[in-house]
């Protein structure tokens, strides 16, 4: 990825996206912003599938752009919300508990890291001519490892001596520097 400074720069968009997603989901749950409340009501009226709702949330938070970092963050956010539904099929994206919001934020960062690592490792695996099943197995191990590390980091942030609301975590500098552990 080009060194730690370059990696941190590349991941800044993901950290901001994760923080934005956490803040947005907390605000949607709490019903404290009339504009977001109206948007949530319009999405609910359309009776979208979980996948389409995830896409709507991502589009709401990152409507424009197109840089590699922004597209990567969009993809990671969508994967994170989809992963939440895999882990907890009964989850209501607009009424998540703080733990669920923290998980989605961590999933967003983890998937963005994984997607970038996958690109780099894919090139290595191609050169070494591994069998596709071995490649998939190794990439699954990488994803598992990244998920554990990022979730552990989020747990440290949330378990400090002072308790923080999801809104505080989402708007603090903590989510802008989640890569110190990687």
C-alpha cells in the first residue's frame, strides 16, 4: 500500500465514512433531525429490501465522488450493512442499538481494509499461480483476522473509563485514527 503514511491517507475517507455512518444511524434511531426523519420515512414507505435499503443509506451519505477512496468507502459501507443483516437478520437499520452501530462502524473499516489487502494479495496469488480454492481460503482467513483486529480496536474505544454515546464516538477523532493497531 506504499507505507504507513500513504495507508493512513488512503484510509482517512473510510474512517470518515465509518464515523458518518455511525452518526447517521444514531440520528436516524433517535429521531433528532427532521431532514433525516423525513428521509427515513420515505425509505420506509417504499418497503425496500434490506440490500436496497443499505444502498439507499450509502447513497445518502456519499452521493457523489468517484475517487478510488470514495468508491472503496461506499463499497465497504454497503458490505458492512449487508454483514450486519447476515449476523442479525432481524436488525432494523433505522433503529439499531449502540452495539449494533459500533459493529457497523467497525465492519465498514474492516471491509475497506480487507478490500485493499485483497487487491494487493490478488496480484501476489496470481503470480504464484495458486488454485482458486486456496486463494479463497486464504482471503477468508485475512478477512477474519482483520475483523477481529478492528472489532477489538472498537471495543477498546467503547470500553474506556468514560462511556461514550455512538454520536460522540462517531464525531470524535477516535474514529479518524482507527488504524494505529494495524
